[in-house]
C-alpha cells in the first residue's frame, strides 16, 4: 500500500466540521468521496485534527492509503478537479507508512481573526471574523503571556473528547494586522490543543480586552482547572487551522501548506 499525505485549505462555512457524520456535509466526507471516484473503492481518510462546524483551514493535514497501482496518480490535480469550490488540495505527496498525520505531529498553529470596529462591518467578512469591537491591546498582550509554556488547560477544554492528559505547551502567542485596518489576527502555536481550546483562550482574551477581567485571570483559571469558571467560547467563524508541523523548526507559518497558499494567492489570514 502507498500512503499519501495531503495538505488542505477549506472554507468551513458550509461544512458541519471535519469529521464524517451521517447525512451531513463534512470535509472528510467530500474528500473520501473524491478519492473513491479515482480508486473506484472506498478509502478512509485520516485528519490531523477535527475542526468544528464553521472553522476554516489553511494547513489541515490528512493521509490515506491506496494500492501501489495508484502511485502514478497526480493526486493534487486529480482531487482538485473533483472537490467542491470550498476545499482544495495545496500539496499531495507520498510518505512513509510510518507517517501519521495526527500522531506524528509535534506542533500545530491556529489563527483567530477579530473585527475591532463598532461603527461599521464589512458583510463579506462575516464568515471569517468575530465582531468583538475595540479592545485594550496592552491588557490583551499581557493576558497572552500567561498562556505561554506548559500548563494544564482543563479550564479551557470543552467536553466531548476522551484524552489521556489535559497538559499542553504553548510555544508562541502573538498578534498582527488582519486583511483590513479593522481586523486583528491572533496566532497561537502549541504542542497540541484540546477540544475548542483556542476558541476558549480567545474568549478569555477578548473579555480581558473589554476590561471585564484582568490579565492575571488567565493564570488563575489555569490554576483552578475548572471550565465552568472560564469565559464563554469564542464563535467558530474566526478560527483557522493554519499549519501542522512534523519536525520543521519554528512555529509561525513556515509549513509547506501556508507557503503554497501564499504563492497561490490564497488568503492566509481568514
């Protein structure tokens, strides 16, 4: 069997998340359907992470196994000719059978885009940003610093997934300008993320930026390990899986998927 690694970008607006679900449109579902049209047989696709309904991706990684008779297939071209307009293959390469898109990953990067203006809103950005209004960026920066390092993130995990440990390491947490003057992007890179952990961290930071909590609240919540005490989860549409790393140095945006997306003119700040 031949293992194929895919790097994917998709607009999550009209998907019910990544994971296959009966009678619902999912990224895994449309991808498996496209592959089956090439192989003429069902093929199971594995993803590096399960993005929720409405969440986007610029560097989602997946893999699947096919018979060696398909080794000559140009998978990127073949799948992009069959996939719907809201998902595309940025890269398709053959990898070792030992590679696993989820278990071989050592770091992941997510971005979250905020709309900071109250007086108006660009309608075509509604699926890609959280209209949260003006924020105290000094306080927000201070709050981000408390997330750095290794912590138990129980307070920032929503229920629904069985895991061995809630300890994760955040390597980088930064912000930079978005597509428009009214937008700001938060980018976080870590060893891994719990269910809706990034959205919960952003929800907490926005509350701090609005002056409804102090930056030190992050430290307190990490110590208390109680999700019920933390602020509400940020909306899905501002979140984007930006990259998955399998040994590359650094965190922020150096992976092949992001580079190819930038070279192709794909927006890297959704």
